[in-house]
């Protein structure tokens, strides 16, 4: 069996694998797609000490760093079930291909995915004006016009954040009112360069073949369509943790995030979690790496305390 089995090969999983392997213990990583969300981004400018890198390059370096150690990397493997330890003290992770991996401890780092609008142009202009992360991509739109789609807490927070960087923000909400906390709404309404449009259903992202030039929304009350000229669209309609397969086994928050304590321990003994799939706030690469390292150290600590002398 593995001493530490990491499920997920993004920044959190890669960090967990390196930290575990450096303890000289038997380490494995099973990942559906090694690299994770980093593979879906281009420009990365907030990976501290590396002023500029690109997603595919960072993903390759994550894998290279893990492979410097004696880690069993199982790429293109999707976990479908976690079974808590029985009498033998071993946890089981079942894979879609029918295999079952046994481990003394498990680090869950299956990340998350942004909910998409599913409208024409969204995919085509992804990273060419369509963005999902204001902390990551906000500065790329300095002085420009952007829209934020979604009037929940994350949308309104994003609009407030972006209003300080970009020229103008149009916030579009599907419902007839914003759902964000009142204090955030008050802050948003006080900003001079923000327009708020409710009952607005975004129906298309427009572009010139290279980059975003605008969007179209339908007024859900009047029924007519309107066009907004802009350079960027931030989609803030939800971040979905990849934890569906853990329902009923590990405690999840109402949003589906794995509930962890400050050491990354979950509700199941010997099972730790890190990164975007957890309740830890702010979903970022450096944060996921720090949390992954922490979870691996906590798993090692657990092994030391539970294994026979
Ligand atoms: P992920 O990167 O999501 O990795 C999850 C891993 O788990 C993947 O390997 C996945 O295949 C695997 N997995 C999922 N389900 C299963 C399963 N059932 N079985 C096995 N494996 C599974 N952050 C920044 O700090 N700076 C940026 O500039 C930046 N830009 C971004 C741009 C875009 C377009 C996106 C989408 C995100 C961006 N982020 C950025 C956020 C950053 O990518 C994430 O915070 C980070 O990747 C989270 O790491 P993670 O390891 O927790 O999860």
C-alpha cells in the first residue's frame, strides 16, 4: 500500500506529492489530468518569485518536479469512490478503470471548475477576453471596459475589485435583484464607474476573431436584446468543487467543498485535503501549493503517530 496517496495532480497535489516523497515514504498520485486548471490558463503573473509564466509551462514543471522523486504517477486516472479504513487500517480509492488503490493516508486535491455561461463565443474567446479570476486577470484589463456576469457575493466582490483597476465595469445579473450581501451592494453602488443591470440574460460573447469586443444580453422583462461594447467578460456564476464522488463519505460544506481544519484534516481519519476542493478561502496557485504541502506534512505526522513502532 501507499503511505500517502494523492488524488489530483494540480498545484495542490503536486506540492503534496513532493513533500510526502521527500520524507522517503511510499507516495502515489492519481490524477485525471496532471496539471489541473493551470493547463487552461495562459499568462500567470502572480506566482510569487516568477514574474511571468504560462499555464502549460507551469504544468510541465509541476510534473517534472514530482518526477524528480520516487513517486508513482498515475495520470489519466479518475477516482470514483473513497472507502474509509477497515480493520487493516487501510483506506481504498477506487478508480474508474476498476482498479482499487490502498493507502495508509490520502490527500484529496481534486480542485474545482468554474461554472460556464454556455453561450456562443464564451469558449472561443476564453483567455482572449473571457476570464474567470479577477485576482489573476484583472490587471490585464487596466483602463478597459469589462463586464462581470453574476450578482452574488463573488460577482459583486469581483466588480468592486475590478472597478479599481479597469476603466468601467458593467455588472449583469440574471435575477431581478443582486443576491450579494447588503454591505457589498452598498459599496458597489457607491462606485462611479460601475453600471448594474438586473434581469439580464447574457446570450452571446462577441469578438473580432482575435479578442472580445462586446456582449449581447436579453432584458428578461422587456424581452429585447442589447449590445454592450467592451474588452473583457468576467464570469462569476460559481466555482464547483470536484467532490461529487465524495458525497456521503467525507464532510462537505453546503457548496460542496471538503471541510478541513487548519492542518488539512477532513472528517475521515487519515484523509487530508488541500487546494480549490476545500473550504480554504481564495482559490489561487500559491495558496493551493501551500495547502498541499501542509496536508502532506499532516499526513506524515499522522503516519508517525499511528504506525507501530
Ligand atoms: P486543480 O488545478 O483544479 O487540479 C485538480 C486536479 O485533480 C487535476 O489534476 C484534476 O484532473 C484532478 N481531478 C479532479 N477530479 C478528479 C478525480 N475524481 N480523480 C482523479 N483526479 C481528479 N491562479 C493563480 O494563482 N494565478 C493565475 O493567474 C490563475 N489563472 C487562472 C486562469 C484560469 C483560466 C483558471 C481556470 C484558473 C486560474 N487560476 C489562477 C486558479 C488556479 O489555477 C487554481 O487555484 C489552482 O489550479 C488550484 O489547484 P488545485 O491543485 O487545488 O486544483
